[in-house]
């Protein structure tokens, strides 16, 4: 880090007693450029931790504030330091949700990243690297905050356990166990088909069957053990639900038929999905997970408060 400071024009005290002046507040401002160089990486860490782009951006901003209050001369590796800070901030935010009683009353669908059907917005490409689809984020939501942090930092960003351990206040060996437990849960997430064209064909077939009320066609595109999660937020109580099994999902799909007419194709976390926005007013975003040519998960976010956080202008013609 000292070499970086020298290149940026900072003057620091050296351990050999050479007299140099301390880093000033103005000089810390020069860290803005290297911080911005790491912003995309930090957003990716925070999004995997929080499942929300808006909260991830808040966590990244807080990491900048902490950097601006720190002594840069004491930071040996800026990227590693920032990664640790944004992870700690995200962990605190997860714990705060629990302490404030913000746990969902029913199934919780993470805040998705919506892009045009013809490609992911470059701004979000790094956030969706490593196949960070809704199916994976849903599983991460079920983990305890320390488990989630250990898995995200180690398995997704190759941070050593001895650097993660202080964040979760455990030994490296215990931290390794946290990640191991999380890994077993994550392995249970369905592995989606990679062919986006085929995904779209399956989703379009589902929508056509729902519009026409063709129950047999609906069943044909659904995995027998398909899961439908509907997240309507905290109000009204009990409106959010999780439905399992093809027949039960077909019954629910019939109730959604009036909305299907206004469904627009989109990419939802890089996979085929739809946005329901009659007269331009967003009512829902649906992400589909397709494996072996059938729909295995449908994650429907219909929480008005969180829909307002989504940037849907990318869908405008």
C-alpha cells in the first residue's frame, strides 16, 4: 500500500525514521480513483451477501466512508481491505434485518436484476458472474448470516478462512465448517439449463398455455416437483406463499392468467423471465429456473416497495 500511496503522491512516515509528513484529509481524496477501480468487485460481493442491488450500493458507499476515515498508510492491500469492510458492513445489515424483525412473513424472493431480453446491461454483468441466478440467491437467503459470509467470501471470492474468521468471530476451523454447511445447502439448488434460447421457448410455452387456459400444456412444461414462490411483501399478511408440485402450480397459474397478457419478456438475473407492467405500472417480476427443458422454479416478486427499487427503464423502447 505504501508503494501505491507514493505513486499517488502521498507522503507518509517510514519505519526507518525518515521524516515525512502525515497523510492529510485532502490527500485521502486521492484514493477515490483506486476505490472506483474496485467498486464493481465490491458491488458483486455485497449483492451476493444481501440479495439486493440497492442495499449492495449502500454497503459499498459505507465502505468508501470507512476508507475515507482510515489511515491509508496502514492498509497493505487495498482490494483485500475493502473486500473485508464491505463484507463486514453486509453482515451487519443482515443481522440488523433480524433484530428489527424484518424477516419475511412468507417466502422471500431476492431483489432481481432485470435486463432487456436481448442481453444483460453491462452495468450488471459482474453482479451476475458465476451464474448468480435467483435460484442460488434464494438458497443463500436461507443461510444464517455467518454461513452466508463464509461461503460468499471463500467459495465465490477465494478469501482465505483465516481472513474470514475474525469477521464471524470464530476460529478458522469453525469458519471452514460454516462454509461447508452452506456449501451443502447450495448444492441443493437446481442447476439451470445454459441455453438461453431454449429457456425462452419454455417460458413462452408456459405463458401461452396460461393465456389459453390449456392445463395439459402447462403441466407439460413444468417439472413434477416445481416450486412457485410468490413474494408480495409484508402486507397483506399471508399473501406471500410457496406452492410445490405441478398440479398446485397450475392452479395458481390460472389465477395469474389476466396478468399474463401484459407480461413482457426480460432477462431476470441473466435467465429468461418476464415483467408484468400493465399500462407501464410494474406489478410483478418473474424469474424462471429451467432444468432439463422444464420449469423447476418460478420466483415471483410482487412486493410494491421493492419493485420501486428496480430499474426497469432498461426495458423501455
